[in-house]
C-alpha cells in the first residue's frame, strides 16, 4: 500500500506501526474486512457501468 499521510511526521511514525501484522490483527476485525470487501465490490461494479463509455468518449483515438 502506497499511502501518504498529509503530515510527513505521521507518515514516518504511523506507517510502520500500521503495517505491523499485530496491529492489523487487533485493529481490523473479520467483520470490518468483509464489509470493506463488499464495499469495494459494489463500488467497482458501479464504476464498471459507466467508466468504459466515459473513457471512450474522452479518448477517441
């Protein structure tokens, strides 16, 4: 994941802590992970309905 925090100090301090397996285990529940997966699926399904035609309209070549 290539996330950048707005504050460089937060990026330096929080990113390594947030990426620890132990941190993820205690902060991210199975239900949260399932909800995020469902949200991503629904969002990608919605975007796939109009992005191809939008891309084609904006890039005629």
